[in-house]
């Protein structure tokens, strides 16, 4: 017999009807899930469902509904921020995909630009110095006086041209506060690995410096007061016999106190969009 004769090929195993139906069902399920995610993201429902907290918006942001309706997600405010505090939200990162927000614990707004440059960059009026009269303003959001920026306190016009706050600082964990505990700070406020920046006018009037490069030798912590960029927004006062950070109505919610707090988690935090309420 010739050696060129090939053995007959083994018959292909036929896929059962039940197997075909199972594969078809999984394919349809995957397609349905994909369409659902795309649909929800287009309507904004997925970010709403997954959002766990109110986002801190840039200075001068309109009320949330008006802000989301006005912001075109152009990213101009993100690009001009001198400390890169602003970043665009992604699909599951708060309501409004591409809308700017801040995470003050990672990087606060310290007004290194002197003028809230993000407002100047906004092309649509989603960020404004002066809100139009026909737009609503919630009680407690309007500032009683324009904030005095400490970096400009000796200049002819030391104030920020803002009429409303971003939020309000709050001592959320007094038991963790180093001032309350009578503890000091030695070295960088947030350690060598922290990537945030802040302006120290005594170092450079215009260029923010890495927080990790600024060391402290404090017998008792007062960084939330010491590093606040605004005049009279926070002070250390005797509360129950202990030196305690106290927030005042000059606070606009920039987040520097939260960023600089050496406690982990931060003892003082920003309540985004929160109005001022006197205690």
C-alpha cells in the first residue's frame, strides 16, 4: 500500500442545540449589559447611582444643577490651575462626566493664581465671580465680605473677587486633631511621599512648592490655621480646656486645611457645597 494514503479525518464534534442556546444567551446578556452601561452613562444615571458624596467644585461654580447644565467639559479650568487641583470626573467619579472637581485631601485650591484663574478661563459662565441675579443662591452660601488673601494682604487690593463659598471646613475628628491632643509636627506635614503643592510666599511669590519639601518643627500643631490662605477663616481657640480649631464664616472651603492636616485620616475636612451655619 502506498505510504501517501492519508487516514480519514476524525469527524467534528457537533455542538448540541442546548450548547448553542447557552452561548447565544450569554452573548445576548453581554450585549444587553454593554448597551445598558452606555445608555446610563449618556443619561448621567450611572454616576448618580455610584456617587457616594457631593463633589467639591471650583471657585465660583454655580449651584450644582446650573453648573452641570452650563459646563461644556472643555477642560480650560483644569489646564490653567497652577497647582493642578482641578481634574475632570470620569464615568464613576461623581455626577457629570468630564466636569471639574477637587479632592482637597490630595490637592487643595490655595489661590496661587491670586484671582481664581479658573473663572477667567471658563467660556460658558459655569464659573463666575458674580452670579446673575436670576440664578438661585442658597442661604449660607453668600460671603458676608470678600475674602482677604494673605499673600496679597499688603497690596492695594488684597481681596478675592468671590461672593460665594465652595463649601465649609469642619473639624470632623476632634479626637484625632494634633492640636487638641497637644501634639506637634516634626518634618513635612504629610510625609515624603505626598505629591501636593502649595504656595509659600516667603519661598516664592508665584511658584507653588511641593508640600513634602517644607518641614516643620512645631511643639503643638496649628497647620490648619498657619497655612490657611485666607484671613480670619480659622483660628485655634480654647474649647473645653483644649486648643481646638474653630472655623469662621470667612471660610470659603478651599481645602488647604484638609490637605495640610497631618492626621490620617484628616481631622478637619471640607463639606462640599455646605452653607455657613454659626454655632
